């Protein structure tokens, strides 16, 4: 007997097998019979020939199954498409038969939260009379179960997980081998169970169901005749299955959902195409499942997943603290351009030719990770592009707009690496930043006695303060909105608008440069004649010497490492010393007429100016010194913006303020003066004024928050009121909107927060927790106005201007932790949007709260302790628009979380926080009416009010 297996191929296929002609001298009988096969769709069948002869011999070649993708099936970029089901929609797959061993794996997203006491949803349902099925059962426990049967005996295995967020992608895998059933959630074994007896075969299956069906989106469904282990499951989670997969001969059905029609869901493996039954139009949608061309996985508390891009880059995700041994990260790469290249403000271009990357967290971890992209080996990037290189991020392919994730401070140009900590699960693409960001240079014109400022794009020039003859140095703290100026032997502190000038230090006859440390509220200044570097607090207290016996002219503070660098004019060298006076050393010598110095701790780059050389110098690490800027006539003072990799300098001879990138490119003149100039860089804070609702700030519920440094005035007592607009994206977990409290309650002066089960809440702490709850669950994605009032022993909670509860409370216990917006001081972060926060040192009445409920406050009111309008468009500072400068700093945020309100006043009433400059009420109308208003430019117009619908539009 001779057994010969031949591959017979249909016309037009990609591979043609070699044909061997076997000639035998004896008579041959040929019996042709077709066999079952496991070819990917459209690629042919195995056909077996039995050749009878007078003897037997073993075939020299063992038959091996070969798999080829349907050549007509398109390769999508990223996750491609998915199919949305609407409760009664279904896909019928006939003749799909499963035995006692199989695995079912897919990505799924639910339209509504799945939790206890919800409606049952059948994701998958058997068509046979035995009806084994896969379904979501939330009738009693919110779990997802695998249900199998032998006759009327059902075997049920359910997940340990009991709740599933709406609009979040989950990867689910269900496997059976003989009597063992397992369920994997996001690549990790969730539960397993064993039963006695066998199982009924699947004989046809329905995705969704006409009654009690699935409401959500499905993608990447694969069905196997094997029980895949956890490692194999993790391998297919983020990568499309290819012919080279080691278990390809076990793949029974595979649905990518990328090629579909109004009536067919295509199977890539055999003939198990699905027939669509819809109650309306077929809903093929963009998928957000985290899929790539290739992926890698790493587990554990020190997990590091790394993948190489097609262009030569190396992309990594590093687990930070909090990952358990069975949690981890997956990274994936797509060589195609992303399906959208919409870029935000501040970005010059997205670079789609280099593909895009993604990170998926294994397990159900909420922990953060660090993203690293090594672009040093990517070909085609110019040196200018590398200096501007940034990472942009989005949630997934469903998200059409990218946001800026990194800035120049994350980009080490010398090593070619961008490092971005504090990430939570998203996609990334390379891009280049605009030439300059919106920051401002502050400088002194000593002959005119003025402090001037100008944005680094040359616009916004203005005078901050005047009448300061002899002013020779200025330092600006944007966090606290303070400027410090040296003039006439004194150091003067003032607000950013030049008001509130106060002398804090006197008797300093030879100060040359002042620098600030906003985090610790300390100032440092050089005393050239006295040969010292000195420091004191923002009030002038604690004046002391950091370093003596030197000749410092310019100085610079590395705030991250708390190190001061000085330019020693007398000794012609650069030195450094810790802020506590320890660790002094000499860095560079032989620099005659050295004037000023700066240090970039990200790239280990030192910068300095030499007046007699008209040159700005740069030295990176141990590398040789290079002349960065030549021809800077009379160059004197300088400053460095590490975040945006910009350097500013003053040319006293020409009277110019200049700015350039730290690689010397994009040199720009910002201002030309007639007198000597000394430059100091600072953030630009100008309150933006919007009609209507303006902007708000979005918090991710993981680690985003705004921190406002502790100040004694924020320890409220006697009488106070706290108000905020808030919109939550989830309910069921506790999260603070604003307060001076931690999660444990060991420090808990006051808090407006969202409770886990009792609605909005207000708490004042007098040694015990005095609480008020609204006892009404908030509607997800709906705006609410919250007001908490303390009035000498009594507390009140108002929601949308209405009193919902009161309680008694003693004198508040004070603490020294920061005031935090978007979470407690140490956790329980808010997932949603916050706007229009006001803090008053008075107990506002019900009438006043109703008034301020929809109106911005009067900034001249002395009872207004802090006011945050949230009307910024970018940046990491939340300005306090009151006169008290309790500015906030966005933490673990990129500065792109500012979300726009409506551009016009035609909107549904709760689409954004309802706040205006003035307020007017129109009630009980029976016909169309108008309400006049005056535009900022002075023109008068009207609101048109529809009496039937209540819709308000601008006439």
C-alpha cells in the first residue's frame, strides 16, 4: 500500500505545490476520497489518494498541515472593525460542532455596566436542543458564566469578577478539557471547576440572541479544538492570529470582524461563516480592542515588556509598584499608520510613517507603568525632529484625537530616549512639538526701572511693574504667582501683575541674581562682593549663607536635585553646591568673564555665558564644550526652561531678549530695549475669560489630581463654604471632588466627595466625622453643582442649589496636608470632570448659593479665599483667580486634560457646568421670547428661547 497526500489548489491561490510524477511498472488502482481539513478559508482542501500495489512502504515525507489566509481578506490597521449588537441582534453560525475539548476567546465591550441585579445578556448561545451557551448572567451576581450541558444537566462556571464597566474592552477566554472548565479574564485565570460526566456537543451557535441578547461590541473571536493555556491566551490577546501560530491546526473558527457585509460575518479558517440578523442597519464599528501586528508580554512586579518597531525603534513598558505576580504588561506594535492623525494644539506634526504602539495591562490591574521609546536607531529622523520629538497618546483606535503625553523634559536627546512615567493603558505615536510653547520671559530694564514680560513667541509684551529704579534681576514663581526683584540693596516680592510690592530682604549691596524654589517657597541669591550665595523664605525669614569664599555672579537652581550652580566671575569657573551647603565642587575652569549658568538635569547639560566672548556655551556630561550661540553681543543673564528645552538670554549691548532651543536652533528675538536687560524665565498665567461655561478639567480616576500647597488660610474654621461643579463618569467607588483630607481620615478637615453608595457627600471633621449624604445616586455623565457650608456648629449640603441635608459639627481640626482637587491627598481619585471651584470664608446663605450656582463670583469680594474657573486650554497650572494666589499644580497629568465647553450657547442644558458672568431667569413663558445680551466686542444680540422645547440659541 502506498499512501500519497496531494494538495489540490483552487485557481488564483498564492502557493502552488511541487508536483511529483511517480511511475510504477505494476497496475495501480486509485481510490479518491475527500477528507476533513483545517485550511484557512478559500485556500484548498486536503485530498487523500489510496494507491494499492503488491507491497507496502512508508512515505518518506510526513504530512504537515499548511495554513494560508484568504488573499481577499484585507489587512486592517490596528484593531480594525468590530460588530455592535443591540440586544436583539444576532449572528447565526450553523454546523459549528465542538466536542469535549475546546477554547473560545474574544474581546468584548458592554454598552452598560454589568453588575448584580442587572439584566441577563447572552453573548453566545447554542442552537442545539441541549443548548450549551456562553452568556452574561447579571440577574443575581453580575458574573460572566460558561454554561454547558449533558442532556438536561447543566454545568455552570462563573467568573469571580462581579462587575464590568461600561464602554471598556475586556478579553475573555473560556476553555473545556474533558471535565475541567476554566475562565480567563484579561489573560489571567479567573476561575476553574471540574465536573463529572461528559458534555453535549455544540451544534451551531448564535452570537447574541433575539431575546435577552447581547448589548455591546465584539471583536477577534477565535474557537479552538484545544484547551489553550494561559501563556498561549496572552499571546493571541493583542496579536492577530497568523499561519505561523504553533497551534494553527487546532483553530476551528476565526472571526476578525474586519471584513463583513450586511449579511455575513466571515470565518477565516473553514466554512463557518455567520449569518447576520439585525433589527436595523448592520453596525460595523471601529474597534477599540488593543490589537497589533506583533506583541510581547511580561508579568510580575518588575515586569518589562519590550518590542522593536519596524523602523528600528525600541518600545517598552515597565511595571511600577503595585503589580502582583500574575499581573503585568503587554506591548504591541502596528506598522500601519494610525486610523486618525488629528493632532492637538502645540503639536507640529504626527509621524505616521513609524507606525504606532500600545500597552495593555494583563489582569485587572489599575497600577501605573512607565513608557520608554528608544528612537536612537530609527532611521529618517532629522536632528531637528529629534529635539522636538514627543509622544502623543489616545485610548484606542476608537479615539480619533491624539493628545500630547510628553514634553521636552521627557526627551533625552543625547541618548535618544523618551521616558514617560505614570501611564495607565493607552496607545502612543511619535510626533514633533511646535517651535515654542506658550511660556513667558520676565526681565528687568534697569535704566527704566521696569519689570517686563513677553511670551516666547514674541507676543503678549507688557510691563509687570514700574518705578523700580536699578532693578537688575527678577525671578518669577508661576505656581504661587510671585515675582522677586533685586533693586537698590533690597529684594522685593510682588504679585505677578506688579501689585502688593513688599520688601523682604535689605542690606544686600551686591546681589546679582535671584532664583526661586516654588515647591519649598525659598529664594536664593548671589552676593558677588561678599563672596556668598544666600537663601531665605518667601517672607524673608531664615536668611542664611549657603556657600561663602567664592565670587558668584549668576546662579541656577536644579529644583529636582536641590543643587545650586554658580558662575564664579572672580575665579573664572563653574561650581555647584547642595542647597544645604554640602557637596561643593568645581565643574568647568578657565572661563574668563563668565556671567551666568544653567543646568538641564534631564540631559546632564550645562550652559553658561561669557560676556567677553559674546557666546553661550554648552557641555553635555563629559563631552567637550561646544559654542551653542555665537555673536550674542554683550550676553549677560540667561535662564533655562527644562520642560520645553528652551534657553533665554539677555544681550545688554543690543538690548535684546533672545530665545532658542537647547540645541541652538530656532533662535528668535523676543524684544529689543534701549537699556540693560537681565532675563528670567517664568510660566505665564493670565486668567482666560469665556462667555458661558468655558472649560473644565478631566480626571482619569487613577492618579490625576490637582495639588494646592498647604497654607494656614486654607485651614477653614468659624464659617466657610466650598462649591464645585462635578460630573462623574462612574459610581460605586468613593472619590473626592475637593478637600483637605486623606483616605484614612487621620487628616480630614473638610471634603466634598462622591460616596460609594450614598451619593454626593459633605464632611467636616472636628475629631469625629460629621457627614451629610444626598442619598441619591448621581446620573453618570451629568453635571451637578455641589456646595458644602459650615456655620459655627452646623453643616449643610446643597445639590444644584437645593438644600439636601444638614448636621451638627464642632470646630474643624486643622492639618498641614495640601488642598486637593480630583481626589483625596493620598488616593481615591475622581473619575470625571470638575469645574468652577469656589472657597469662601463665609457661610453663604441658601439665596447666595442659588445666586452663585450659575454665576461667577465677584473677585473683589474679600470673603472669596480661592476661585478656580478651569478656563485654561493647556498647561500644568490651575490659577487661583482670587487675590490670594492659591494656585494648583496638575499632578500625573499632561496638561492636555482641559476639555472645551460648547462653542455656542445652543446646547442641552446639562452638557456643561452652568456658569455665566451674570444670571437672568425666564420662567413660565407661553410663547417665544428673547433675552438680550451684549457681546464682548460691544454688539448687542438676543437669545431665542423656544417655549415648547426650551432650547436656547444665539440669535
